[in-house]
């Protein structure tokens, strides 16, 4: 499985697509694009905060929930369990229909825990 990270409206996670065959004749790309790294936890949480500012539509809420679950997995992978706990609380608040300010405070607390290595 490749480690390229895909982020589009339908899916957030590792790239599961397969390439149909070898490169075409005289293909100029020499760098394998599937060797990309996962996004950093801080980048995921910053992106989450941007998505949280515009929770007008149901699709925006779904995108925010996807980003929270990706950030929780990354925080647990890095053993930042307190950060993951704050993100899980933010996810519960978002599912309960809380407003932006209360969910954002939990995400900010998660950012602080991640910065402290907790």
C-alpha cells in the first residue's frame, strides 16, 4: 500500500489507487509520487480549524468529522493520548450539534497538548 495521502471531498486517507502499468514512453517524471509522507498532526489540526469556521452545510460537518478522525488516528500513532482525548471530545460535540466556538476550544486544547508532546 502506498503512503501517498489523499484528501478530497469523498475520502481522506492513504491512496488506494493502483496504476494501470509502467510509465509511458519518454515519460519525464522520474520521482515516484507515491512516496509522500502523511500530513503532520499540526497540519491536520490547522486544516480542521479552517473547516470548522464554515460549518454551514452538512458536507462541511462531514468533512470536519473526517478530519477529526484522521487527526485522532495520527495523534494515537504518535502516542499523544491527551491530544487524542481532546479531539474525541470535539468529535462528540460536533456530532451533538455544538457551535463552532465550543468545538474550536477543544481543538485548540488538542493543539496545545500536541505541542507539549502529550
